[in-house]
């Protein structure tokens, strides 16, 4: 509002300056007392506008100095104008005055939106299309068997029942952030909101838990700034609530992915069980069965071999991720779960969480697996990433080229057929064949 007011007064000021310059021409300055009175009135209007502008803090210092200069110029005009033989007042004096005043105004303060505009991470394009969302009872049984007998876990068939039955879903094209949101990114957002905002700054809800609320949180408030120890700045943010994740994505011009979008991005073209394929690889994801025994996640992008077909990293393990949908264990049996861009149930008590985490068995890191949590809570194993909509691009057409007319002779027949123009063809990208999916047949013991 202050910036708009400054612009308004600067514009008003310039209009008066122009009027004053017209009055202070050589002719007016040499034509006697009447013309001098006109010039004096114009200068007096200039002084009045300057005095009004000086009432505002961003103009005051500059206006005070310029006002003194204008008074000196007026005194000179009063001495010079009555005499037709004296040189006229230099009109550039007033022009310089106006130019200097406008140049020295305060620089506008960037808005919150401007500060956050470039905060989002790199995004990867995910093709729209139809895929089979969810899993089969046979696949769940095989995963339980591997968890219990091969990895020492306590997985149960009931843990995977909400991920069935498989159903066709069509999603529109979108772009997803390549890595999970880091502490550095999220703390920048919090510090723009201001100290104390983590308690109610995300649509009136808690954004994240700090050490003041949870001794296990990595975030602390010191000197009015939210901080973490620098060594974990590029690790995925945790202890952030669903409301805190949702507010961050919207603040940077993006949004949380839907559950269907998240699964599409993780499973790729071939509807695989893990982002990289159908077989578990302990070197591709940070879970409780992983290449390191360190407690907690790794820095984002530390295991590039586990990327999905779209080049998106850490969709298995590291931290699980909030998505936008409310959770309903029976939702996959509902017809609303199929079709174009499903958004999940209209309401619920918990929000869906996807991808498994550093402290869970690979069973929970399967791209088809569903979990849920209280959206108001902060958890050491849950983070998030954002997506953005992609405006569809019209297909590129190949220019058609008319083929020549050919004439041939056979005995006495001389037909002259004319070849027709080949219609424009639409370029269709050729995709690599999807990997062969092996349906597990093992049963739990």
C-alpha cells in the first residue's frame, strides 16, 4: 500500500514539475511582472507538493534536501525574472530536482510470494495415462513371506489388505519434485512466516514440531530463526504435519500429490512393485534392511540407483511421504477410486502416507503399499514432496509434402495416376517396452 502511495505522489509531483517547467521558459522569465507572477505560482505549487511528499518517511530525507535547493532556485528566479536583460532561469534545475527525487525513493520490499517463488526443487515430468493401481492378495502374501522369513519382520496379511483390489486409474500429466523437501527448504519457508509461526502458521494448524514440542525433533528456534545443525540441511525434513506440508507446497505455487499421482510416479510405465522393478534391492533404498546401519534417513538423492522410471528419487524408504488424500481402508472397493484423477474420500480422520521409511521393513516401501497418520501430528519417519500441474502441449505435426505425378507407358495404355498427399502425421514418442512383471506365488508361513 505504501509503495502504491509513493508512486501516486511521485506521478502527481512530476505533473506539477512539468507545469512549472512550461511556466519557467525564457519568454516568461523576460516578459515582466505578470509573467513572473505566473512562474512564481507554478513554483509555489511545486513547493506545496514537495512539502506534502515530505510527510512520508521514504521521501523525507531526500525531500528536505531538495526543498532547500528549490528555495534557492526560487530566490534566483525572483531576482532574475523582472529584468528583460538577465538570463532566464535554467529549466533543467527543476527537471533534475524531480529526477533525483524519484531516483532516491525507497526500494519496494519483496512480497512473501516473491521470496518463495524459486524455493521449490527440480521437477520431473510424469506422463499421464491409465494404469492398474493397487495390488493383488497373491502379491501381498509373497511380500509378507519375504518380510517374515527373509528379513526378520513381523508383517501380516492384514497390513496390505487396504491396497487391494487392483483397479484402473487414469491420471493427467504432471510434474513431481525429484527429491523430498529438505530442512534447508522448509526452514526458509518457516523463517519467512516468522518466529513462533510453526505453532499455528499453516492454516491455523501446527506446521512442524520443534525441540520445544518434541525432544527428538531436529529443528530448534534460536535468535528468532528456525535452524538445524548444518550437516543435515540437505536431509529430508521430518516432524512436519500434513498441514505444514500442504501449506508449504501451496506457498511455492505447487501442491501435494494425490495418492494416484504418487503411485503412478513411483511405479512408472510397467506398474512395478518398487520404483526400480519387481525385485527388492537393499542397495536402492534406505530402510531397516539397507546399505548402512545408521539411524535415520540419508541426504536426499543418496541412492540414485533406486530412482523410478521418471527419474524421481527416494520414493522407497528414506522418509515416507504425505499425500493429499484422506484415508479410507475400503476406498479401493469404491467406484470413485477408479476413473480420471481420483482425489480420495471427501473427508476422514487420517491422511494417506506413501513410500515406507528408514525404520521400516521393505514390505512398507513397496510402491503399492498404503499407510496413514494423523494430519496434525509430526513424525520422525514422515516427510513430503510437491507436484505441479503441467499444461498439455499440442502435438507437433510433420509438414506434408506433395509427391510428384508419375506417368508410365504399357503398350497402348498410358495411365497417369497422381499420388495423393500424405496426411500430416502426429509424432508419437516411442517408449521402451515395460519390464516383465513376475507375479509372486509364495504363500505365508
